[in-house]
């Protein structure tokens, strides 16, 4: 826990499901931190002031488990009751736009929104324009120090020129594929979609998994390969540079770097602590002016690439 905080910010969690606290419910006091509630509770700079769910029993149970001050069943009820400094949006993706638009009428210091910020590009652009600097978006790999260092090393040309890559994912282009497009943007910069095909409805009825051919600014080629999550979840990325091969495997929990001349180096990331890193970044942003490591802008760029893929696939 962060001790002796400079400020104590009040938090409202909207949506009391898995990412809000459910993934950590069986391990409330353990070292792994996978959810909003556990991350904010582990940081002494925040007060879990409220939680909201359209099912009040779920909200009350969530409040009991995580020590939240008050449970609510409607957004309007919560916002009438008190002013919240921070709002975490942990609802299903189709409702993100609804709450982000409602929050435009309130003086909230910062919003921490699950990805994607909206389920359509028009809304995402409008939301990103309204929240340029006061919304963090949970593309969780951006909060990992090892992945951030890797991005810096690539940008500093430590591994030479990028040649080609292969990205494997499933469980929906917007829901999981946007994690991959954001990671590719983080490491390699913008990409252009050259082709798309192979539509698989493997989980979400409105968000199929789609394969695509991507091209970086320096003409590096990336195969984005979608698989069927009913055969097992996957999220792996391999990047070939002229001086090294870099692999991020096990959902980016492991980074392997094999130089052209030299032994392979394997590094473990902080996947089980990245949510706490995100909360710490939010606190540092509010108290010290630190830059948010994942914002609406990169969230929008990830969705723009996904939207291009959908259109090229004929959707």
C-alpha cells in the first residue's frame, strides 16, 4: 500500500462485475491485483466512496466485499448523493458511451474507463475530443514498466529496423483485438490496414474476430491472425527486426529478446500488478501532473485501426 498520501480522492465504481472486483474476489489480500476495486483499495490515496450496479443486490454485495462506503442502483442517485473525484467505468462495452456522455455534465476530476471507450468509431471520436486529458483508458500493457521500456528501446533503434511480425488474438476485434492494435501502436507506431478476411464469431455476437494484413510507416509487414477462442484463448506477438527477434507471449506476461548475435534474454512483465500501476499513474497525474500512460487518444487510434479492419472485411 502507498502510505501517507498527499490527497485522498473519492472513487465511484460503475458496474460491479468481473473487472470491477470479481477477478480478485477469491484473493482479496493476495499480491496479485487484477481489478479496479483491489487496485484502488491497495493505494491509500483513494477512498472507495461508492459503487453502482443496476442490480442493487449485486452492488451491496460488492460494497460488503470491498469495503465501499455506499452502494447505488442508478447513476443519477449516486451523483445526487455526493461529488466524486474519480469514476471507474467497468460496465459492458456497449454502455461505456452512455456513462461517458452522462459524466460530461459533472465536475469529475478523472475517469478510468475500461476499453473500448465506445463500440462505434463516431462516438469514440466525440468522446476522445471531450476527454483529451482527464480520462485514463485501461489498455493495461501501457502501464507495464517492462513493456514501456521495450517500446522506448524500439523507438531508440536498439534492435534495428522492423521487418515483419505476427500477432495472434481472439475473442473479438474490438474487445481483445483493440488490445493488440494498441500494443502494436505502442511498440511500432501507426499502421495501415492493407487487407482483412477470416471473420469468426467466436464470442461476441456484434464483435467478431477478424484477421488482417497491417503495414507500418517503414513498410514493415504484420500478420494479424484471429483464431477461435472456443479452442483456447491466445494473445501473442512476435516482431522481427534486422538485429533481433522479440516475442511477447502468455498474454504479454513474458518478453523474449533474441539478438542476432548473443543469448536470448527473457523478462517477466508485471501483468498481475499492472492495474495497481494504472492507479498509481492516475494518482501521480492528479497530484504531480504526471502524464497519463494510456489516454483517450491512444484508445481512439486502436479503434480506428479496428474499424478499418472491419470495413475491409466487408462489415
